[in-house]
C-alpha cells in the first residue's frame, strides 16, 4: 500500500522533497516505514532512530499500524523557541 | 491567538488577545535569535515547522497551562523562515490575576513548547550550518486540560 509521508527540517533538506510516497506491505508499522525510508533514501539512515511519527497531527508509537492513504509526518527532534 | 507565521512577530495584538479585565498581569516572553551558540558565531537562523500540527500543539500547551495555573489568557506565536540576529522567533503571552502565576505559567509554557511543538531551528554559522536536534516528543505529549484557549 502507498503511504504519504511529509518531511521537515534536516530530512526535507536531505531528501530534497517536502512530501514522498512510500510503498509498504499491508499491516506495516511506523517502525517498518522508517526502515523503508532508510532503504529508499540511504542518506537518512543515521537519522532514523530519533525520528518520531505523527499521524493525523498526533504523535504515535513505533508499533502503530499504518493504513492506506494515511498522512504520516516524520518528526525529527524538535528545536523550536 | 496561536499562529505559525513567516512574518515578523508583533507583540501588541498578542498582549491584547490574552488580557482580560480580570487580568492584573501579562507576562510576555520573547525568544530572539542570538549571535553565538556552542562557541560558534551564528550568522542567521532558519525555522521550519509542521504548521498545522504545531498550531494544534500550541493550543494543547495552553490547555496544559490552564489546567495547572489560574491564568486568564494564553497566546503563542512562532515565526518560520529566515531570522536575522535579534529578531523574535517565539512570543508567549500569559495573563493572570496576579504576577506570580503569570510568570510561572509563562515559564512552564515556554518549556513545553520546546518539548512538543513540531518546529525546527537551523543555525547558519561561520563555516557551516546545522539543524539543531532538541527534544524527542513522547507519544503521551498531548494536552491534558479542559479549559477553552484564547
């Protein structure tokens, strides 16, 4: 299934896109999605362990099961203020 | 008033938005772009944000504030894009009946903003640039309050 993924900050800069679509197996979790990102964009691998995911503008755990069409945001450690 | 904006931040409307006739104090926090960090000379800053979620999380911070302190108003503005040294990146205004609660609540709000609001800062310094990695937000990082926010 296809999952839409929004990228910010350093990830946006590394990948060069604000939004990408990743193909993951049905039943894939957020953890699986991070691994998929790393295999498609190896440049992101070093950053994957600290990435948190948000679905529907809410933080979700790594075992969260994704659904077709979910809008996922990959959230690097935040540094506002 | 809760906004993510690329425009320069104006404290006047924010203070007006949080002040009530019951307010005896308004505390206004300015976060401003500083010219050094970690011994490096910082030339300018760039902020990125997940604007929709950031606005939602700022409202949740305000709910947390209202659940903990007897405040009469809370408002938060965060700027995005390029900021020159001295420009304001974050404004937090909190009003309450008396100054003590306003100071404490504003301090709490700023700390929570830095923990859960999806905004990112890039430092451009002499010889390079770096996206600053701050706090890893937790799954439970959502507002706990019940009151309406300004």
